[in-house]
C-alpha cells in the first residue's frame, strides 16, 4: 500500500482505516439499506462508498511532496 522507505504517520493510518470503514458502510447500506433508509438507499450508499475511496487515496498521497 505505502511505498518503501517512506515514514508512515499515525494520521495516515487513521485516514486509511476511516476510508475502509466508510467503504464497508457503503457496501452494507447497498445490501440492507432498504430497511434502514427506505427505498432510495442506493444513492446515499454510493456517496458514502465514494467518500471512503477518496479518504483512502488521500491517506496514500498525503506524505508525498509535490513537484
């Protein structure tokens, strides 16, 4: 996941775990969201999942220097 010889900070792990959790929550809402959010649950689940993917990407690219 992270490149070799690059120090990994604890907040990068925190962002990564939060992103994975959001992705799993989005998948859970896709499967059983109708009982929780009524009929229109797929849009909310997609937004939650995409937000999780964004957090995962942010955790991976936070420590890099811009050229």
